[in-house]
């Protein structure tokens, strides 16, 4: 009995600081400045459909690139000798421990018109290319910042796959491509799901990467929401409505790819 | 052949991950502010950095918040895990959903929703105490950090509790321990690895957090990531490069050290 009571402070804490704020967000999404009910905030979001679509589009591209890069990496990593495996894991994790603002800043300086990459291109007689403030730069920033989040869950699931399964598949007449399709991918499903979640969610909702690498022209949902809360045009009503849509969107996406099945969410805590 | 292909692939991935950081570090020693021409070697940006009061204060703020938030989150989380572990299936499922909420929600949503609550609290208090007496600051950042850290403690401690043999606790009592004693001497040591990893995760997430702090810090309280952000807004500032270099070296040393300690402990275990 006493044991069950041990979680009471936690329940209270989470109720006050997680549930109540989300409740307030929902409340604000449907009220006007003088406190009466309205659907206006929600309807106004229609104006920003293109920004929502752009955010989703860029995040999908970034997630796809991360997956294509991380899948072979995770597999190769899982087949290495233990010592080497630990060493490589450490090397992949290390950049993640640097603040992501600094990592994004690094690309900002590289992609600039007078940056190092253009400097080299000039020596080769190409360019200068305008790379900063483009959608490509934003996608690059997403891939760079979140790639390890895709490699790690893929690796940790693949490391548990019994290698003799691939031999069995080969014995039964699978060529390598077919055994990737029929054995490796189905067995790495939980890793694929957490990887996609861990790259897609922060990519869709970012406002730093788009601001630092995308300039003013590449506003994403995150920027839109941030503008409502920080700065002179404080407007928590529209802001809450946008955040609510973002949150529901994420829940739908996660439900669609199956993040909520079984214990698969546990993959998020590596 | 296959081996070399694999190695080449990893070399490319690592090049992609490290090249930008290395360029940043190299240019922290560049005399001119240019980020493509290396003119002369200098350490002046480091000297400037160490005399930058804003950086020093925000470093101190960050460490303060990280220590307080991770310690408090760990205490709250360990008790939460004990309680959840003893619960029946339905209330357990409900609490787990509550626990996952801040983990899966986009950070910006967590940030703005807490901002709404804190701004509201400030508003209410200010009508009683007079305008401007209460504003967002250390307290709101601390509450926010504890809130996004606790779930990680719970999620790290719960599996350890599940693996624990419940009979051990009772055996300790049979041997004359009071419930409190057997808790301290049996349960806590048993789940210690989970507590430590939950604590470390909380500590690093708190140190590193930008988005949630950005919405809950108000105008006067700055942590290091917030200061870094305002520095990057001003475009050319080689002090950022110097700061990156220092942080990179600190992280590197920390990871190498923890790896050495870990492998030593493993060796000792094998020998005994």
C-alpha cells in the first residue's frame, strides 16, 4: 500500500506541469482574447497550409535520407567485432554531445557564399554556388543533426538478430537482396519505427535549423509557432491552435507507422 | 573487398559527422574573422571568451540548473518507479502514458504549453503582489527541466525493478531489517544502475536543452544554449568557434574517461 503511494508526488507533478499546460494549450486554441469560445484560431491555420506542407515535405525527405544512410551503417556496425563496435558507437555518439546549435552553426559557416565550400569550388573553377538559405541546406541540417538518432536504434535492433538466420535464408535460396528484404527489414522493424520517429518529429517541429540554414524564406511550422510566442507579436491563441495541430499531426503519424504498438516505444530509451 | 567497402562507408559517415566540427575548431585559431581564409594563428578569441561575462554567467546558470534538475528528477522518478511497479495493470498503463507524453511530444509543444502555464501563474501572482514582482526565470526553467527529465529516470529505473526478485526484500526483513533498512540496503543497491543512467541522462539533457528553456526562461535568465543562440544571430563571431572547441575537448575527455573506467571495471569483474 505504502509503495503505491510513493508515486503520488510524481502523479501530482506530471498533472500540474504536463496535463494542465496541455489543457491550457487546447483552451487557448479555442478562445479569443476576451475569453469567449471561437473556431477562428483553427480556421486561420488554413492560411498557413503551404508552410505546414513544406515542413512535412522537408522532414520526410530528411527522414528518408537518414534512413538510407543509416540502414547500411547500422547493419555493418552490428556485424563488427565487439571492441570495434564500441569504438564506432562512441565515435558516432560524440558529435551528438555537442550542442545542436553549434553543429548547425558549423554548417552555416561552411555553406555561406564566402564560406569554405565555395572557397574550394572557386579553386576548382566552379561556382560560387548559393547554398545557404535554400531548402537543400535545411534538409542537410536536419540530416546532419539527427542521423545518429536513426543509426542507434537500427543498430541496437540489428545487433540482436541471429546471424544464422541469414545463412538459413541463403540455404533456402534467397539471394542477398532478397534476404535483406525478407529477413533483415522485417526483423529490424522496431528499430526502423523508433528511428523514423526520432528523426521525423524533431525535423518537422524545428525552428532553429530553418532559421539558421534556411534564412527568412524557408519558414517551417516551428518558426510560425515560435513567432506567436516570442517577440513583439505575442499571440498565444493562434500559437496554441498551431501547436495543437502539430501535436495531433505527430500523434497521427506515430500511430500510422505503429510507434504505439507493444513495447516498441522502449527503443527510444537506448 | 567487402571489408574495404564497409570501412570506406564508415569513413565517409564519420567525415560527414566530424568535418564541420573540425573546421569550426581550426578556425577558432584564425586571426581574421574570415571563415574561409586562414590568415594567422591566434588565441585571442579564447582570451575574449574567458573575459565574456555573459558566457561565464550562463555557464554557471546551466550547471546550476542541470545539477538541481537532475537530482530532483532522480528523487521524484525513483519513487515514481517504485509506486508504478507496485500498481495494477490499468493504473500502471495510465501512468506510463503520462510518462511518455513529454518524451514523444515535439519539444516546441512542451515548451509553449509550459510557457502558457508559467505566464498565467506570473499574471495571477502579480495581481496580488503588484506588477513586475514575479517573472519567468530560474524557477520556471528548473520546473520545466525537471518535468522533461523525470520520465527518463522512470523509464530507466522501472526495468531494473521488474528484474528484481521481490523475495530478496522480504528475506532482508526476515533477517531482521526494518522495512526502511531493507529498502536502503537491498532495493536501492539493486536498482542503482538504473538510477545512475537515469540521472546521467537527465543531467546531459538538461545541460543541452535549448528549445524548452527558450520558451520558459523569460528575459533575464540565460543558460549557455540560449547565449549561444543569441551569439549565432549576430553572424560572424569567432568566440563561438572557440567555445565549440572547448566543449568538444571537454566532451571528448569525458567520454574517453568514462570508457576507460567502464572497461577497467569490466576487466576487474572478469578477473574476480
